[in-house]
């Protein structure tokens, strides 16, 4: 099997750090770290993102959001086994530049001794699965409180196959974006830009919630929001530091810059909001933290602490004003700010990766000798544009097709009553 098909995510790392090149024997330390990281990334979706999103919606829709995140986790897991993993990471032969192959559909030859690099393939399979799970789960925040559960399931499954597979393969499976030198260490483009664009399209296609923007729709449970946000922060160490696939100093640096990005993003958002509105809010500081995490993600394996600080501050500033612009000026009802936080954050971080990966700015020296900073930023911009176009077009087509087939939205009366009761015959609280 070719190198790119087996372990494309570490191409730059292996070229520049030959001491961590592929081995034919199991590395127990690396295996233990990736096992731990896998649990941390799954922890980000269930319960982290689930609680974060559920607290942000109104009380009559809390269970619907929890249900959506839980169901997506189950659905993506089965689809991952049924072929999504294979068409991203298996050798695609003559089509390798655009798509993987079918040799790993249902993992026909998997056993306890099969390795990807120096970790078991079962572990690598699970680790990559957790990334695929959280990506469509992020999009839930754009259409919260108004999409049918059946439409959500169909959209999430089709989106994973039609949108996520090719973009992930192009970047991490040895596809053409990796070959041109695009840098996305842990998902700034594959996950955050991709999901952010799909979220924006979803919000536009579904339309506004009843009463938006004139009716106040504050989070119903800020304690739940902060709890989920804290889980996201901790889980993100598996997301970024786990993507090194090694238990060494590179993982330590990725963890450090992830933390700095989160902290600086949170403080920047808090201080901007404090100055503008007179008081710092709990919602603001946790949203800034998520923005910082999403923005540092593509750069987390390439930059040093100073770069992480600048990227985190940039995240807090850019994502704050993007949120204000989308909601107050454009009046787009991206319910939980997926596009301005994750999409805009992913774009910002991906572009800044090309800048702060340079050794002269404290980076780890992962820019190729034949590629300058300006050229690398251009490559990053190409990857962003391609991802945005692919995700935007096919997200729109999937949504429009589903709208004609089964309908996307609940009725006006059902939306007023709340999705918990209408779709699941349950309520999140006894007094409802």
C-alpha cells in the first residue's frame, strides 16, 4: 500500500522529522496516546458539543438538540464502517488524487495486528471516525429549533458521503490538496470551514426561526452551556495534540498552542464585549474560547506559542465581529453562530497557518524550503476556496432535494410548541 494512502496526514511531519517515520512494529506509547485522544475527541461531541448546543437553545428544544448529536454519532459510526473510511484512506489507485478506494469497506482484512504506521489500524480507524462524527454535528447549530428529525438524519448522512469524503481525502487521504502543499493539521479546513459553509447554506435554505430577529431567544441554561464548553476545551487536546499520532514533544507543543489559542480567544472576545456593551458575559467568554480553539486547529501542529497567541487574539476579534455582522446586519438566523465562529475561525486560522508556521515567526519549520510565506498563504487560500465551493454547492443541492422529497422544516405550530414534544413526545424539564 502506498505511503499517502496509509498515513497521508503525517506527510509533512515525516519529511521533516525522519525520526518519527513509519515503523513495522507497534509503538505502545503512541498507541496509548491515540487511544486516549480518541476518547477525548468523542467526548467533545458527546457530551461536550451536545450540552453546549442544548443549553444555547430554548427549553422546549433542549432534547431535540441532544437527540440530534447522539443520533449523528451513531449514524456516522455505521457509515464510517460501511465505506466512508475506505473512500478517504484506502488506496485509490489511478484516482488517488480525487478519491480513495473500496478495499477497506467493512474492514474485511482487519485484525489485531494490522498497523497504520506504528499504531493499530483499529485505533487509527476510531480516531479518524471521531473527527467525522463532530463535523456534521457542528452543523446542527445552524438549523436548531426548526428542522425535522428525519430531514436532519438524511442530510447528515448524505453530507458525510458527498461533501466530507472528498474534502477529507483531498487533504488527509493523499489527495490533490495535500500534494500541492495545503496545511491543515487537525481540521481547520476539513472540519471548520467545511461545516461552517454548510451551516451558512442551511440557515439560508431553511430560513429564520419564527420571531427572529425581533423576538429575544436567549440560551435557556447557561450552566449547561459552560459545562459543555469546558468539555470542549478539554476534549480539544485530543483533537489537536492527538493528531500528531505520537506521544512526544510534538504532541506537547500542539497541546500548548491549543490551550494558548483558547485562552487568548476567550479573553479577547470578553474584553471586546465588555468595552462595547459595558459588561462581560459568560456566553461571550465561552464563545470566544470555542472561536480560539477552532482557529488554532489548522495551525496546531505547525506553530509555536507566539503564533498561537496572535492566532487566538485574531480569533476573538474576527469571530466576534463576524457574529455581529451575520446576525445584526445580514439578519441570517444561523441559530448558534456556526458560520461566524467555526467557518470564519477556520478561514482565519488556515490563512495564518501559512504565516506563523515560518521559523522566523516562532513556527516549527514545517514550510518547505521551496515555498515562501506568501506562496503558502496562497495555497491555503486555494484550499479554503475549493472547500467552500464544494461544501456550499453540494450542501445546497442536498437540502433542496430533501425539501422536495420529505420537507425540511416543522410546521409553524410545531415550531411554536417545541421540537421536544412534537418530534420526540418528551420534555427536558418536568414543569413543561
